[in-house]
C-alpha cells in the first residue's frame, strides 16, 4: 500500500477499531454476519497435470474448436506460480476443493 493511501486509510481503521472495540479476526465472525456461505462438496489431492477438462472450465478457462480449457489453464497457472517455483511442468501436488455457494 502506498503512502498516499495510508493517510486516507488511517481514519477508517481508527474509526473501525473504536466502533468494534478493536480488531477481531474474521474466523470469530458469527455465521449471520457472513456475506456468503459455501458448502464444501469434495476435497482431494492430485497432481496439477491431472486436472480434467471440466475442472479447467470450472476454473474459468474456455475451450473452443482449436484450444482446450486445459491448455488455457496451463497459462493461467503459470502466470502467478512459475516465479515461485511451481511451474506447470514441475507438476506439483495441489488441493482440489469443490464447493457450492448458498445465498
């Protein structure tokens, strides 16, 4: 966060701390106060390159007549993760979490 933002942010943080009696971690928020509720449907561990076409599409990667969702997912994955040593070709273990959003 830049210095220019801090002069505007500080009054809001101070007001929030005063109103709430101090900062409280979100894990202590009551369920009624959450904006969304997620129901966890599946949790599994797999190698990155085992991603299915359906899972790649669920991640937001489109497929078409000349490209696949998995092909697009390779680029999506590498953009934030390659610099950290978790490139697609390293094929790291990943957690796969499937969920449903309740409103």
